[in-house]
């Protein structure tokens, strides 16, 4: 996928929806491993393992990684933003509920939509498309409204909320950094490897500095969870995602990411026996409507 396209085609839609499904399932997998693998160690292992796999893939395919293409500045920026996003998420979860955190993380499409016109004037959203983005996000927010009425967090909940909003902004900033720097001309594998390698180093240092011991023995469920996060989510779905960003309009792709928390709730109900409510079904309809409005020609 090297030629820029102005509209999403069937391949792009199928790929991004598949990625969103995997990212939603990733939340279930991470939750299953959380009793045995602390959050920062999970993030560090995922980045480090994913970096090794992506590097092995590039060597096998003969993909050039170290040619002087001027992408190192954008790579350092994207890697730092990637690491900071996960730091905000995991630290924020100490103060706010998971449902509130997910809502704030998925403000990312708003930051992409606001920032992309400064990078690519052709991707400026119309008024109707902005309405579609708001409708889709409102659908996602409504799916988590129960978490607002009965919050589990304490008096410092605002700290977690602020960190969640920062994580959403950092995710959006990462997308903008990829499109607005020389990374937009680099391979998807090189773009991903920048982020994984840099974030692995930063997250390993933070995990070690946190004082939480690294787990040495894991159950089969925890091993399965970590392998899924490293191989399927980090090493495969992220390569697809960055390839999509380089080829298709980032603003139109970003709105599809709002499906991820909806998929997460659906999979949580199926695999973890969590409640599937009418509000979630209405959210699915709202997200579908928002996607249609944003992707109008």
C-alpha cells in the first residue's frame, strides 16, 4: 500500500475493522493477565517482544531499516509519544475506573481531526463530517455511562480522568507525527519498529523503577494473553494500522477506532460474562451512523 488514496476502499474498511476487533479483544486479554502481570510490565513486555518480532520479520523480508531517509526525528517523536500514552493509561487506572479511562482514550479521533488540516489541507472535515464524528463518539460514551453513575474511583478520580484525556491526545499526536514527518514515506514496519523499540526501553526502565517485581512464573492463561498481545496485536495489527495511515486519509480511519471499546464490551460479555445492555446496542448504531457521515464522498 504505497499509493495515497483519498477514500477508504473495501480493503481498508475490512482491515481497520479487523484491527479494532483485535484491539477490543486485547483489553480482555490484558485484564485476564493483570492478576499475574502488572500493567507496566505488560506494556514493557509487549513493546519489547513486538520489537523483536517486527525486526525478525523485516530481516526475513529484506526490508531496509537503516538507510538515511531522514525519518529518525519523526521516529524518536512517535516512539516517545507511544510510550507516554501507555504510561498515562496505566498510571491513570490507579485513580479512575476502566470505563471512564476508555472513553477519554477514544477522544483521539477529535485530536486527529483538529490537527490534520494543519498537515494535509485535503483532509479537512466538513461540518457534516464533524457531526458524524461527534455522533460516533457519543455512541461510545453512552456505552460506558453506567460507569459514570457508579464510579469506583476515589476523591482523586479527576487525576485519572486527566491522564486518560492526555492518553487520547498522545495517541492522536502519534498519528499526526507519522503523517506530518518523514515517517509518512517510511515502511509500516520501520514506523512500528521505531515506536516499539523506543517505548520498550522507556517502559522497561519505568517498570523496573516502579518497584513492582517482575513476575517469574505465569499460568497458561497469562502466557496465552501475553503471546496474543505481543504476536497478534503488537506485531501484526500495528503493522497493518501504520500501513493504512500511510495510504488512506487518517481522519476517516481514526473514526473507526471508536469501534474498539464497543468490541471490547461485546467480547467482555461473551468471554468474561459481563453484562450486554441495550445502551451498547444503541451505541453500535450511533457508531455506524457516525462512520457513514464521516466517510461521505
